[in-house]
């Protein structure tokens, strides 16, 4: 996730509102970032995105790598 405003018009950025009304973006075209544990990253403060945002990210990823029907 990122809060960079230029992602607002990016076709693979999924917009979501978080704590304190902060706008963030899940970048569906960056599956390398999905395994944050393997990269040694820390869990996002939200811990989990809303179900609709997760579903949209999975849908975009499916268009890229065909993860299933």
C-alpha cells in the first residue's frame, strides 16, 4: 500500500480510505510486494484491508497471472 497521491489516476491502483480518513492505494500490478514476510517488511498498521478492496486486488492480479476462477 502507498499513500502517494499520483496513484489516484493509476489504472492498477485500488483506492481505499483508512484510519483518520487517510487515502491509500493497493497497487495490484505489484505482486512481488504481496509476500511482505518474505521481504522482511512489517505488517501494515491497518492489519487488513476491507474485503471489497482485497477482492478488487485479487481480481486485478487474476488478470495479470490467472490465479483461478
